[in-house]
């Protein structure tokens, strides 16, 4: 188990430990909103998380990254030399 590098893309199926509880990202919601008079679109991501104890949570991307940086969340990676597999669905 190693800490997930911040700024790496979080995917559907990503496994992590959140304050001692195992969690998995089951859905990623991408929502856009207009940014005012320039009519630019600002995108936000929210992760739907299921925990092993049966609880469900919604965490926005910025908060998730802050919790990784603070050590509250540790993303699990397989014990392989190739770190490209970050999703439960890609593990063999």
C-alpha cells in the first residue's frame, strides 16, 4: 500500500482507506456551470463513495485531494511494478 500521488486521475473503482474504513469510488458526477458574464463553463467533480461498512458518501474532488494531502485518505495501489492500475476493475 502506498499513498496515491495527488493530481493523478481518480477513476471509477478506485479503492482507498478513509480514517480506517475501506472505500471505493462507484460513480463520478461531472457537473458544469456558467462562470458569469464571460459564459465560460466551470466543471466540478463529485465522487459517490461506498464503504465496506455499508455507508455511502459524496465527496467533491477538491476535498478528496485535500484529504489525500493531509493523510486522512490513503489510496490503495496494487503491489506491482506498474503503477498504472488504480482501479479495482483493472486489478488482476
